[in-house]
C-alpha cells in the first residue's frame, strides 16, 4: 500500500512509502540530503515497520529537534494508526 507523508521541520519535502504486510517494501524521500536519504531508503527496505520506528525514532539533525529518519518514524506511526 502506498502512503505519502509530508515531513515537518526538515529539508525533505515528501516521503513515499510502500508498506505490505507490516514490511517496508520501498521508500522514496523527495528533497533532503541526497546521499543520506538514499541510504536510509535502502537500509529500511525489507524491514518491519516496528523495527524501523525502534531504530530511528528520536534521531536529531543539528538543532532542528528532528531529522529525516525521525520524520520517517512519524510517517510510519501515522500509517500504523490509520491502517489498524
């Protein structure tokens, strides 16, 4: 199932997730630091949604109070709450 999320407080502009049976099948992050966002996307492919949340939640980028990985956890938490 494709899910789109607009992150807040970071450089990336959109996160496009494909989640199937609780597994992240793909992730595309639009904007942000290209190398980092591509790396995050490759690393989370094939992971359980809950495992991604556990590993990335709370990571900060500078003084922003959040980061693209942290915003990804917010996207996944919202996805889970909307698709119970």
